[in-house]
C-alpha cells in the first residue's frame, strides 16, 4: 500500500484506506472535498480580481493579490493537515497514541466548523440575512475582523492535536497503535 502514496493527491485515498477510524475516514472524504472547493473558489476569485485590476500599475494591487493567495493557502493547509498527518503516520509506521486517527479527524471537523463560523462573523452587512437565532445574531454583532479568530484557533488546535498525540499513548496507557493498526474505531 505504501507505493500508492504519491504526494498530496495520493495521500488522501491512502489515509482513507489506511485508517481504521470512521471519524477519520469521514473527514478524509469531506475534508478533501472542502479543500478542493476552497482552492477552486480562491483560484477563480483571483482570476476575476486580476481581470478587474489588469490595467492597474503594480504596487498595492500586486501585494494584495499575493496576500489573497496566502489567505487561500491558510484555509486549505489546515483542511488537509489531518489527512496528511494520518497518511504519513501510517506510511512511516510512526508510534502514536491509539486514538490518534480519531482525534485528528475530530480536529479536522473542528477546523471545518470554524471556517463556517468565521464566514458568518466576517460576512458583509449586505449579505447578512435576518435571523431568529440568538447565536447567529450574536456572531453578527462581533466585529468583522473577529472572523479570523475561529479558524486561527482551530488551525492551531489541529497542530496541537498532532503534537500532543504523536509520541505515544494519550491516556497514560501503553502504546496500542502498533498492535491495533493504530486508529481507534470511532
């Protein structure tokens, strides 16, 4: 199975097949689709923006285009990180906690949810629909700049989960990852 792992695009099906965790399998499928969608939207938006500003001289426009690409990568990177971490862990046979795969899937879903919350908070006034929900109205009341907080916090949680569980057991018990194929069965 290790020979089927070929870069990012091969890592997604590899992680899906290699893990025993249903949480991670679900995230591998949904997270890969979400990452593809975000990459497509950012690419198309950048093409449109470049077309609209083609006659502008360099300077600020070129700099802001670069920041747009960086922002797109900042969203796609943490979406793919749990999948890539799990694929690498299985390919290399790294010692990790028995529940590593499950918690990486949970962290991935948390990041996906945080992107949605960030979009609600940062939505422009003209795109905000009136809502009877207390939660949505509370999110609308936050300053738009606060829309960066949920994705940044959840992205850090993805990497913290990886670093916390990569060295062995997560609950003080001996490492069971090698004997069970590592994954947990959530």
